[in-house]
């Protein structure tokens, strides 16, 4: 009877140990602010880029980087990165592309007209004319026949050489096997 009571108490205790209904929460870790900065160059004593960044730990990062562009001009970018995105502020905005000269504009228009004409022709006749399909000339057909015959001869020679090598390898293996048996 004691055994039955013990089992009953144990079963009741195990059923009350279900913790799946409990919710756990993990608090956010404390903010971890940081600061870093570096300068670099292509050889000792030469600086052609630098970067500095500061974070207060709240998710807002402020920074600045500078580099020397291919025209040997220093470009500087100040930025702020937050939950709204990355917001760069350029110190020296590159110039706009120059407008096309009159001759370039005319050439572009002419190119567009030719392109439109060709596109229209292709839309009306999507497949090339039968006469425009390349054909083999008699000289090309003769050269093809000659080279295919040479290819056949070379392939036969390679097959014969491969068979001879296979026979030699088998013969070598048999000799080795016999030598191993004699020892």
C-alpha cells in the first residue's frame, strides 16, 4: 500500500512540474558604447584614408571617413546611422556629368534612328531569310572531309597505342604477381 501511495504522490508531483506555461523574459543588455579610429596608407609614413566612429550604445552611430580620390582630392563623408538608415553627408559633392555637345546629341539621335529601323525590320521578319543562312563552299566541304579522314586515322592510332599500353601493364602486373609468389 505504501508503494501505491508513493507512486501516486510521485505522479502528482511530476504533473505539477510542467513549466511550459511560464514565460521568461531576458532583459536587453546594457548599452555598450564604443569609439574607434584609424588612419592608413599605402606605405609607411603615408596616409591616404582615415575613419572615426562613435556609438553611444543606443543604436545611433556617428562617424567620419576621408580618402584621397583618383584625382588626388581629399573626399570627406560625415555620417549618422540609426534605425532610420544610413545618412551620409558629403563634404564635396562631385560635379554633374557634362551636357552632350551638339555633335554628340546628333550622333545619339542618328544611332537611335538606325536602331529603331533595324528593330522594326526584325519585328516584321523575326527569322533570317533563307538566302542569308551561311552555306559551306566546295573548298570548305573538301577541307572538312580531309580533316575528318585525318581525325579517323589519328583516333585509330591512339586506340592501338592504348591497347598496347594496356597489354604491357597487364604483362608487368603478371610478372610482379609471379615474383611475389616465388618469394
